[in-house]
DNA sequence: ACTCGATGAGACACCACTGTCTCATTTGAG
DNA sequence: CTCAAATGAGACAGTGGTGTCTCATCGAGT
C-alpha cells in the first residue's frame, strides 16, 4: 500500500521533463496517486523538486562510480560514464532547465562534488596527453552536460533514435564532427 | 517617448534567461518601464514570449545570412555561423528552456526553416567528405544548439570566459576533446 | 470479523500573478 | 505655449495553483 517514493519521483521526472510547468495535480496523476498523497510525501512543489535534485545527483554519482571514472584512459572513462549516465539523462534534462534551483544562490553541494569529479576526469585526460589543452576542463564538463541534455531532448522529441544516445554524445564530445584521417 | 520595442525584448530576454519564471512586473522593471506599458505593448505573457521567439528566429536567420552558411567549406561555415550566433545565444538559451512553446504542438515554422538550414549545412559537409558520416546531420544540429546554450549558461554563471565563447563551441563541435596528431 | 493506517476524492481558503482600468504626470510635436 | 499621445503609479477583480482539511473507502495484518 505504501507508495513507492522513488517510483513517484521517476514518474514526476518523466512528466516534468516534457512539461516543466506541470501542475501538482498532473504530477500526481502521472504517478498514479492522488494530489493529497503526493502532498503527504512531498511538502509542496519545492520539496518535490529538491527531492528530484537529490535523486539526480545520486544517480549521477552512482553512474560515475559504476563507470570507474578514475581508472584507465580518460577517453574510455568518458565512454563508460556516458553509457552509465544514459538512464539519468531525462532527469538531468529537467534539472538543467530548472535554473530556479541555482537562482536561489544556494546550490546543492552535490553538484559541486559532481562537477569536481568531471573536471578532474578531463584534467587527468589532458595531463596524460589524451585530451587537447585548449579547451578547459570546466568547459568540457559543461559541454558534457549540454550534450547529454540535448540528446535526451532530441530523443524525447523523436528526432534521433534512442539507441544512438551514448554514441552520439560520446563521439561528438571526444571526436567532434570533422572527419579524421586515421 | 515611444518605448523601443526591441530594447524591451532584449531586457526581457536578458532577465528571463536567468530567471525564466520572472514576473511581468520584474520584466517591466528590468526593461525600465511600468507594467502598464509592458502590457500595452505585449498583450499578456504569451504574447511576450511569442515575440521573443520571433526575435530569436529572426536573429538566428540573420546570423545564418551573415555567415553565408551555404558558401565555402562547411567547417568554415560553421565557424562563421557560431561567431554570428554569439549575440543571440542568451536569447536562444531562454527559448531552449521554454519547452512550453513546443508543448502546444504548434511550433513556429521559423524553427523548422532554421533546422532545415542547419541540417543542410551539416549534410553538405558530409557529402564533401569534411564531416564524419556516423553522426546524423539532425544530431549535429541539436548538438550545436545544445553547445550554444551550454556556453551561454556557463558564461552567464561565470564559469568560463566570455571571450572563449565561439572557440569553445566551434572547437568542441568540430574537433572534439581528443587531442589530434597533425 | 476487526482494527488501524494509508489512500482518494472533494471542499475550502489563501496567495501570487495577471489583465484591465483610472487618473495624474510627462513628453514631444506643432 | 498648447495640446494630444504616451507613460507611470496604483487600484481592482478574476484566475489558477497551492496547501490543508475532512470524510469515506480500502487493504493488510491480527
């Protein structure tokens, strides 16, 4: 009987990704519960969004863990990371558009941890001579987020095939659009 | 005396990029006019957003025109395009997060025109052997938008230097992150 | 069968934002 | 200067979403 909190969060994320202005009533309906129950679990819209933020951070950190981003060649680590991040891309896309979170000058320190991890990954690749040094690790991190969001959106809109998600992001991020002579 | 309509739109875009949920009153204040005047020029928030959309499309098309995206090598055309698109990146970032526009299943045909133009550019590059063919033109177009928005955001947040805007976007989109042997 | 906790449905007041109105003031042209 | 148009400030009700409440129902464990 007890509502599965995480399942509610996933339904909310799935809906809010497509319609960020969805009503609490719509969210509840999408999760298959009543508005009353939704409010019992999350005290207000803010709390729901915060919970989604926490979930997003947790999923990203879990993905980074599974991908073992600190091991092996950096390009391979990026490939593994994107692969593991794919299931969280939709949630990430929602949080990305929710700039309200960062408006309150009080951004969750989880993002800082994640950013630091990503930046370290790209910096490691640069120091190993695998990544070019004229693109800052910070920008590469931002670009990774941007590409993940773009890919999630494009798939959601049906513009690109879901199966191409990770290869699209990885190949563009690492190799770029220009044809390379081997 | 007559309020400069375009100036109002720019102020609105500048504010809404940072706070997409800004009140009409906040928008008016940011534009240096009263709410009454704002409502006299744009009949409601929808009209304002639509006007911003039109402005964004017009700026992108003007940029594509100035960049002469159909002339010369495709990679150079992309470089010129990004360069010309830089002033519109902020507005683009706002519109990008305003998925409401596309929610109403009635997307402005201007976007379709722009998309077609971008897709044609990337396809041209592929057919000339300049771009790799394992990344679809549609995805490259989406990625270009995503990188533009990411760069605009990163600069707005102070994470990357404004002067690196075009090189960051262009170099990553065309060359990727991996170091290349010349 | 009983009971207790959780849920759904609905009602309710509250609040912020919106759109519109009025009126005094300002601006610019003739 | 004079006047008409535009603007700013404020008031006003309407609206949609929110948070809270009550009450009936449901379901699982005893």
